[in-house]
C-alpha cells in the first residue's frame, strides 16, 4: 500500500465507526508488525480526546503512538532514545497545532466544557457535519506520511 493511500484508509476507518486514534494507528499498524485488531485495541482509549474527556485530540495521540513505534526507546536507561522520541512527538505536535489551531479536542470541537459523558454519540450525517474529526484524522495521517517520506530521502 502506498503511503498516501494510508491517509484515505485512516479517514475510511473513522467514517466506518472507529475513533480518531484507532483510525490513525490502524492505517499504519502493519508497517510495525501489528494486526489491525491489535492496533484497534491499543489505541481504543485515546478517542474523544483520551477517553472522551476532550483533552489531547485522539488523532494526534494516534500519531504520537506511531512515533513511539517508529522511534520509541526500549531500554529504560536510553536517555538519547527517549530524547529523540520526545523531540519527534514535539515536532509532530507543533505541526498539528500549526495546521489546526490546537491539539486539544474540546477546542477543536468548539466546546466550552466537556460533555461529561462516557457514551459516544451516534455516527449520523449530522455528527459528521458538525465534527471536524475526520479532518483531524486526515491531518494526523498526512503529517505522519510526510514524516515517513522525509525519512526515505
């Protein structure tokens, strides 16, 4: 699968009912040796701005999970590895904020305060019309593809 096709796959996953984080992670999971089911499970808690608390955007969280798979330190004493991963996450976060104005779910949704419910909304035409989430998924996947393409040069 071409890298740019993974952007479309992420959006399709979101539109088929998966949360924003799941959609981003699952679109790239096979590149890191994960099945789609494993990717969906490990990223499930980050939708809705982490557990629907409207904190850090789930699409951004998915992108950060991919950064860990790409560059995460596996030795607890590897300070250089940790620093490299954190630098990548900060770079990705900055780009996400630059493109979208924020990476806080509530701000992206225009909410004054979180809804205070753990129950996700039904995915209707109205849901998709009023939510920028598909765009956030697309942006996070696009930023990740751009990062990967830069690594290939």
